[in-house]
C-alpha cells in the first residue's frame, strides 16, 4: 500500500509547521495515490502510450520478420550516422529538460528558462533532421502511399509497363528528345554515359524480344541496390539514372520496399507528432516564469518528453541498424 | 510501503505527508515533494550528467554494430540481440533517473507493469495472423510478392555490366 493514504503526524519537534494554528494536529484522509493529480494523469496517459507504441513497434517487428524480403537500410537510403546524430540530439534534450526541472525546483527561474529554451531548440533540431531524412526518401520516390510511391517490389512485367508508361508521358517524350539533341560537349561524363544507358533501357522496355532478366537490368540501371557489406559509410551507394537525371523519376525496384515505407513512415511519423506536441508544450512554458510553483508542470512535461525519447531509443536500432 | 522509508530519519517517508488544515491534497504532496528535495535531493546534476554520459556511450556501442569493427557482420542475430540489450539498458536509465521512477513510491508498479504486459501481449497476438502470414500464400500472391530471389536477380543484373559492355 502507499504510505500516504492516511496521514499520521509523528515528529512533533522537527516539523513544527505540520501543526495547525491551535497547536493541535489536523488529520485528513488522503485519497488516491501519493502523487499530484497532474502527475497521476500524466502517468496514466503514459501507460496508454506504452501500449500505443508497443502496438506500432510490435507490428513492425512482426511484419519485418514475417516478410520474405526486407530491404537493407542502404536500399531505402537510410543514413545511420544521421539517425545516430538524432538519437544524440534527443538524449541531450532529455538532459536539458531534467535540468530545467531542477532549476525550477531551486526557484532559479531564469536558469530554468534557459534550459527550457535549449530543450525547445534541440527538439526543433530533431524535427529538422527528420524532415531532411523524409526529403531524401521522397526524392527517391519512397512514399507511404501508392499513387505517389514509385517503389516496386520486383522487376516483373508490371514494373516494365510502369517504366514504359512513365517514358511515354508527353512531357517526358519532349524532355528525352531534348536530352538526345543536346551536344556531347554540353554534358558531363556521367550524363553522357547515363544518356547512352537510358537509350538502351528505352529499347529494352519496348522490345518484343524482352527477356525477364532485362527488367532486372532496367531496375538496376534506374536505382541500383548497394551490394551487401560494400560501402557501409557511403549511405547512398552507386549512382542510378534517377540520380543522374532527377527529372526522370522512373519507377524503381526495392524488394520489400513498399511494406518498409508503410512501417517507417507510420512509426517515425507518429513519433514526430509526439515530438511536435512536446515542442508546443515547451513553447507555451517558455512564456511562463519558471519558478518553484511551475515545477509540477515542468515535471509532467518532462515525463512526456522522456517517454518520447524512450520510444526513439527503440526506434533508432530497429529502423536504422537492424 | 514507500520507497522512501529506507531512510529512517525521514519522518515523511515513514508516515506519508501530513495535510495541514485548509490545504488540498495536491498542495500537501507538493510540499512533501519539496521537503524531500531538502532532505536528500535525489536528483543531483552530477547524477544526471553521469546518466547522460552513459546514454551517449551506449548509443556509440549500438552504433558499433554498423561500423566495420563489428566482428559478427555475417550473423545479424548477434547484432540484433546486442542492440536490443543496449536499448533496454538505455530505456532503464531514462526511466529510472530522468523520469525519477527510482525514487517513486510503489504506485509505479501499478501503472507500468500492467501496461508493459499488455504491450507484450499485443505484440505476441500479432504473430499468428501477421508474423506467419507468408507460410501459406495463394499462388496469385506468390507470383507478385518480392522474394529473396528478386534481390539476387537485381544483384546479378548489377554485376553483369550488360549495358556498359555493349557500349564498347
């Protein structure tokens, strides 16, 4: 049981202020858990959050290990150093919010404000890095939903027809003609080689003698999968036609990539929403005088923020390093 | 029993906070919390910085699995187990020190253990329908789903240098 359900005064000499005005002690029944209502509500909320993220992380793990193929982090243009940096940023913000709480408890309002502003800045930095990472996915046609996503699971006939359809778009035909007509001295060596390979791909996807292996070659030219173990620090691997000519935006093949995109954006997206909510709370708190009276509020906001950090502690290895 | 009662000099700990007349329960608890700060200030900036250093060190350790120094690159399971152990340690540090759970009374178990058990059940309940979904699949689906052979096919295409050979 908790010790404060019933309050019994004990130490008469030491804590003089425990007595009422008339020299006798007032006994009052203390209902509930020995913590403030705000903190109790925050902890109840956090216990629902544990289940919320457990469901998301659990489905990710179960989907990932039940899938016949799952893309390697480099196949989907994930950069581990960026993920590690974001982990570091979030850990730092956890420290600054806990220091803000300590300062507020010691009634050092301006120091608490400094730590709070720093927490806000670190959280914003985290979201900024996250946005940059999302941009890298979008630039490679990796979206969580179908009409925008250019990711195909395997180099089959559907993939071939999608490439053919993209190359047959009126705007694309004009653009390709423009590229074909550009004299060689106006192109870089990479673009000259790219143009030559692009021509061969255009023949391959329309040829009546097409072999199944041709489509794998097309997929490899459009966006190659970095080989296993090679170039662990490069992050982006070899150059494909989509990188040489960013306007091409051809469909690419990443085996297991569509499911990967769904889980990645769902997990990191919900986490980012939680970060955003925390930042709004911190921004509001930055307008307050953060003295000892506000310590309870800062503690509750801090509990929430540490939980957000906690989720990222599991997300980082599961998404970036597994 | 309160976690604080390990300290025999702490009268609040032995009997809980005393509510003064005209005070709400929340105010009592606020005062009690402040009294504890004075008594044995459980946080302490030094302790937080130590935990911070440990968290940074642990992050570096899990990052090690990605570096070329990691000796078990061919057995990913070793790395996974290692990273999960590191993550659980980091989570424990954050929960115990930053969330002050180490110094909280026993209500912490009431709120966290059932939620954690539910979390584990949730993940386990997904296994039959989702984790094992590809054990038996329709022929139609088998035709269209990605398989390890597709990855090999793409790698062969990358190694074949078919297009660059044609250029010469």
